[in-house]
């Protein structure tokens, strides 16, 4: 039986292309998990230190850019089970860490202001500022944002776009969806090919002070509580990698 060499060559090329695309997609998933884990690790530092930040009796809070970076890396290790190799960080990892340092450096006067209790420097505010910095540093390559179900969004800049809204409503809210499982796929963004990754987040105890019950009551920020309950889907982290 003779084998058509032209057919065999085409089959080989198609096979190699398939495995190349598969490897690329897997790499993008891994990158997305790493960056969102690093992002959450940084936000956790602010969450854990919220009462300390709002302590009016203390001037120096000890939350310098360097200190928060160190604590972020510790949280990342705890969450992922592996330490970041600081000698070989990717451009995106460098951008994320740099964004965290920039935000902390710019907010030192606010954080350390003595005689002032609530300062408005909340985990969500910190995360939004870091997202803006990161997206600027990675302009045209990647962007990250906090988002949530539309009825839970307080800042319009965090409103989900159509793709995010569909994933949140049709997947994350669906009964039986695996809690905490991220979703990703290739999708067009403003006419550009992109890899999109979104990670669901759920209300923890520390969230309910502002987002819990009773619904409609004003929280410490002056906003209205959403009436959320422990473990309920409260938001998501959305990452876009442009092709």
C-alpha cells in the first residue's frame, strides 16, 4: 500500500499545529492562574491588616511597599504551594509586583495618617488600583480587573462586559457548578483575538461587614450593603491576554 507523501506531510503539519496550540493554551491557563493568585495574595495583605490600617492611634503602620511585597510573596507561596523564582520572573509577574509596590508607595501618607480611623483604603480599592497599574504596565498585552454580578457592582469601572456577564450568570451561578473553578477560552475583545480567564470569588467573613446583611443598610464606606451571605458568589477576577 502506497502512502501519499503530500497527504502524510499535511497530516504531520496539522498534528504539530494542534499540539502547539494545545501547549500554548495550557501555558496561558498556567500564566492566568499564577497572576490571579499573585493578585489575590497582595489583596490578602490589605484584608488581614484592615483594622491595623484604620487604627487612628498608630502613625507608622509598617506597611511599606517592600513589606507588602514580602507578605504578598509569602501569601503566594501559601496559596500555590510554590515560591516565585525572583531571579526569573516573567514580564507580567514583574508588572504585578511592581504595581503592588507603586500603589503602596503612593498611599503611605494616607495609611499612616494618625488621628484618622477609617481611611477608605479597602481591599477592593487597593485591588482596583493595582489592576489599573498592572494593565497600564502591560498595555496592549494583558489587563486584569475585578468584576461582579451586575447587581453587586458599586464602581462602574468594575461592571462586567458581555463575556464576563455571560460566564457569571450562565456558569458561575448555575447550580452544580464547581465552586472556585476558573473558566477560560479564546474570545474576541474589541476586534482583537484574546485569551480570556475569569476566576469566581465568594463572600468570606471579612467581606460581610460591607456586603452582608441587612440589605440596604449603610456600611462603613457609606455604601449600601448588598445582603450577601457567607459563601455566596460575590465577584470575579477577570484576566485578558491579547494574542
